[in-house]
C-alpha cells in the first residue's frame, strides 16, 4: 500500500520514479501564462493570513464550497477570514477524487512543511501556523516564488495597463523575470457599445492618439503593443468562445467602427465581423513582432445571471461550452497562412471532446520554420486535472509530437499554485514510464529522459524567445 503524497505520489512504476526524480523534479519552472497580480510581486506582499493567500479569488474552491452547501457569506461575503477558512477545511475532505484535494495538500506540504490532512479538526492549528509563517520575510510573495524554483513568469495584462509594476520588478533586479502578456480582449468587446467606447476613450488617453476612425484604433493599439514589446512582452493571449472568422472588407469595418463611436448598438452579424477583423489584426501584429499568440477557447461564461448581477465576472459561474470550432479555426489560420502572417501559436481546449479535433487541425499549419510552431496547449481550467492532462497528452502523442510540447502553466491567480507543475510532471513521467515498463517504447533513459526534461522545461525555454 502506497502512502498518500509520498515521494512517489502518482508514480506507479520504477521507470516513472526514475524519470521524475532524475530528469524532471528539480528543473526550474517557466510559467508562461498566469493571472498573478504584478502589483503584489512589485510590493513583495506579505499576506495577512492563510485565507487571504489561499481563498481570495480562487473560484475552484468557491465552486466546491457552494456544492458543499456553504452560504455565500463564507465564500465571497463578509464573514471573518478564520470562519472562511474553517468552512474550506470542512469542505476539503468532501473533495476526495477532485484535484483540489491533491493541490490543497501539496501546497501545505511543499510551502509550509505540513503533512496533516486538512479538516475541521485540524483547521485552526493549520490556520494559525501558516498565518504566522506568512508574516516572515521568507514567506513574502517573492520568497514563495523562489521557494518554488520559478525562473520566469508571464502575467496577463490589458493594452492600457501602464506596466509600472513590471518596471519596478525589473528595476529591483528581482532574480525571477516577470514579463507582461498582451491580452486585448476588451479591445474587441463591442457587445456593449457604451462600455466599449469608454474603453476606447481610455486607450486614446494612454496612447496619445485621437481615435475617430478604425485606422486610429489600429495605430493606438500598435503604439501600445510597441510599448509592451519594449517591456519584454513576447506573447499575446485571447480568451474567446470561438475563433472569429467572418468575411469582411475594410470599408465594412470602417463603417461599423463609426457606428460604434456614434453610440449605436450593433447587430450580431456586425459584432462578429468586427471581432474577426480585430482578431486578424492582432494575429498579424504578433507575426510582425515574432511573438507567440495564445488562444483559450471554449468557455461559456457568467451562466448564473442572478449571481453575475450580484458578484460580477470570474466568481465561479463559468463552464465548458459546446461550440462548433473546426470550420472557423481552419478559416482563421488559413487566412493568416495564405498571407504568410501566421506566427507561433498555442491553442488551449476546454471541451475534452475536441482534443483530437484541435490536435489535427493545428498541425495543418506547421510549415517547418519552427519546431513545434503550432502547439496544442496543456489541459486548462476544467481540464487541468489528472484525466484531462492525460487525455490531452495522449491526443497530442497519437496525432503529433509530444516531444515538442511546451508543457505546463498554472493559469492561476495564487502564489501557492506552483505545485501544479509538479503534479503535471509526475503525470507526464508516469505516462512515459508506464510505456517503458510495458515495452511500448524503449527502456532507454537517454531517450525517455530527454523527452521528459524537454516537456518539463527545455521546450518552453527554447520556444518563446524571452
């Protein structure tokens, strides 16, 4: 019988154990997509208690607590922090077979040396112990990142962000590189004309360019993208339901933009045309700058309208969508490839039914210019768990080259989330090690060890051009 969370957790055979401990475990972390707040890195925040660092903003835990019958007051409401932690401790044993159970105990063990299981009985002792540790300098934000062996982090930033926090981090000569990522979703969000015009007004102010016509919008965005590039940015990211690939011409987009600036609401067909034009514009700009573009597709957001009205977005009311993605994805990438404007690309899938679809579709657009140019991104959000990771890697292995995969990212808002990289590496090593033990690949650690170390770290290190 194996012990929970022992040194060979998730490793089911000797080959897997050797791959993890000798070829993967100690490699640095390149977290090329996350939602960590740059301001908290710049200020080297010390969190007041365990609730502040662990529960604030964590919609994974919020969903679990709601499912466990916990009132909202103790989740996103005004209950005292200790009480919020107690209800999470009460919920934790109920998350058996959910990745939250693994992540919770990995984080307690790796950061704070706590081996006790979290439950109602252990809640206060763990809360007091960790909250006291968090007041020490060796548990500040920057120290926690160093403790996790992080080498580089890419945050997620809006085009109008000043990036002043990134500048401070760089000026401080912090040993971990913290780089912005261009996330221009708001520059496409024309469903609400009033809020979109407010955003464009802010872009005007930030860029110093008066925006009346579509070319003004493009020029303002180019200017901001130049600034991001100067600040070290080498990636863009788009959180979209689906690829926008409607037919459009320049005159149509000019007229649509005039309607927007005049405060007119758009019909659906014009919204899709405008989004298609902007998405192509962003992709072509990424190509010109030799950036990598990322597309997170497939989420259906803010499903609970009552709770959206009460709490706003990103509070745990999003889910997997069932969009038809093949044709628009093909059309979008083909337009870029036809004009020789397709840069390095990562596509992240949210619906497991589409794994093989995406793996085959993106491989239509590899061109031999860059190894692994078109990437099927790691399982994210609802799929960043054991089965989701295995299914993603199996689809990639069967239909492409696992050996060129750029590996794991946290996609997290928490500074305690880095054990997710360990989690992924253990699953990867067990997958490859099991094939070795079964005679499905050579029992050769030079070959298998190189694959594991490349996917864990080496491929990301070479791919992005940081």
